[in-house]
């Protein structure tokens, strides 16, 4: 059982739903007894029309509640906010383009209130951020949005995350582990979203394996690699981080089998993005699994 510090605001984030929920429950158990939660606990959830809420729009209501003293002596009031868009958005929830200046001022006022006013009250907030890789809804803990940074300064943040499905796809292909690959695809490919993320990650892995093979077979030096490989770092293994390059240091597949699998990905793309007038569209996921199964059962390359 974790012992969380007594702070004005907590942020629990990541893709491990059960651990995030358990952290919330632990803080509430420590600070708000169950019999007092009807009066002292308010929760804000996304509506059925979306997966996030806009904290700036809830700010006046939350601030008014948090600045009021609890009816029960020595028992704090708590507001729990689930999936505020300002945690995920790179702009911190700030309007773009022709958005009104008043909306920007509201966002700034909210951040100032968290940093300066909330700590002076006897009450606290819990922010929950449930990541969804397939929807591109993730928390960047390194740079952080303005809301993330504001919480860090006066509160407590903790992430609960498994290895991203995109990395597990790359590792499974390198290890010739079809079961592991299928598990990663299942996590990322969800109804109506995630299909292109799976496709792009598989294609990237195949391309990097081919480039690694070419570099080994032709014994290319740095200058030759620069001339032969794409300029885009996202498409060039030799411009990737050393950690990524090490994953491809050992030949996992023969180049001919990689080219065959890469060609089959064209069929997968056509199934994902059918053209007007197509009378029949194959199941993209089925084609992808078939291509990967054939690749992973292909003859291993000779190790030199």
C-alpha cells in the first residue's frame, strides 16, 4: 500500500487503469472517510460525446467549491477530475487561431489558481489521466503541458504505464514472436482507431530491418549510408537513436523475405484506405496478420 504525501493536488496518469484507480482510492481513503464523501467529494467525468473534459470550463465551479470550508472539521473536500484535455494537449488547452482572448485568460487564471490559491485552502484535487495510445491521447511527462507543470510545482504526480504497444510491435518483430506481436496489435488496434498506428509501426520496423541488412551486406560507411538512405530521420535507421539501432544490430530476417512482407503491406494499406469504386475490400487486419505470420515463419538468415 502506497503512502501518498498530503498535497493540494495529485495527478495519476498512464495506461494502467487499475493502478491509477487504486491510487485515487488510496488518497481518498487517507483523506476523506467514506461516510463523508456525499458532502465532501465531487467528481467530474467526460460526457458520452467525448473522452476528455475541459478543466478551464469547470474552473469557476471547482474553484468556488474548493475555496469553501468543509462542513466537517478536519476533513478536507476533494474534487476528482478525469481526463482533462489540458493534460494531453500540447497547447495546454489554450485556444488556437481566432479564439477569443477571454478563453486564454481563463486558462491562465486556472493555472495561477492551482499554483497560488489552492495550496492556501484545506481542500485538494485529484486529476486522473487515462492514456489511450490508439487515440493519440498520451501524457508527455518530460516536457509536460502547462497544467502538468503547475501540478508538479505544488502537488504530486505519478505515472502508471506499461511499455507502449508501438515499442512492443518493434520488439516482437525483431524477436520473431508472433504471439507477442498479436498482443500488441490487439492493444493498439481498436474499433475505429489505431489501425494506421499499427500499420505505420510495422512498416517502420520492416524498413529498418531492410536498411540494417543493406548496411551489413554492403558494409556501408557513414557517408555511403547518408547518400543511400532517406533524409528523413523517421525513415532512416542510421539517424535513429543508438538505442534503436542496437535493436537491429543482429540480422533477424533475410532481405528477400523482408521485401516480400513490405510489398504485402501495400495490400494492407489499400484495405485500410479503399478507393472510391472498390467493389470488395479485404479485411486489413487479417492481411496484416497473414503477412507477419509468413515473415516470422520464414527461413532465418545465416549468421556471420
